[in-house]
């Protein structure tokens, strides 16, 4: 038990009401981090302050996959509702009320999705199901 709580424990990111199902870090800004939970919520974190910048009720079910675009300006999520949501980081940061945050694009899938990934070289993404 002493090894579990041994130093260097930096801190935790608390705020989700359900378990975390996936997470992703920005390829450009080291402090930008997103996490998705089993209740469909996405939280955008500032790792330097360890605080939630904004949260989104992105999917009615589990968030299965999260990824940032190669330039860090957008992030994508896929969930148990067979949708892929694309969000603009800048739009989310500029929106004052969390209820007003909406995706800039929604892609529908005919199958259940399990993960989303983004190409590091090109502006393309891929999903698995």
C-alpha cells in the first residue's frame, strides 16, 4: 500500500461523475487534455492548473474514443450512439455557457464505433467498429 501512495504523486483530475473510458492529449499545447466518461461526458482540462476548462455532454451513452487533430485546433469523439462529433477547441473556449457548446460537424456511422484516431501528417481520421 505504501508503494501506491509513494511520491512523486503529482495530483488527480477530479470532476467526472462516472468512470473515465478514454483520454487524449493535444499534440501542440502540452497542457490541453481531454477525457471521456461512461456517462457520455467530455471534459477539457488545463493540466497546469489541474482544472476543468469546460465539459460537454457529447453522447447519450459511453464515450468510446477521443483524439485531437494533427494541428490541435479540433478534437473528435465517438460514442455508443454511432456518431462522431468534431469540436473546435477555440469555439469551445470562447463559448461562455456549456449548454451552448455544439459540434462543428457530426458524422453518422452505420455500425457501433469503438475508437477514433487522427493522422499525424494529414487532416484525416479513422474509426474502428
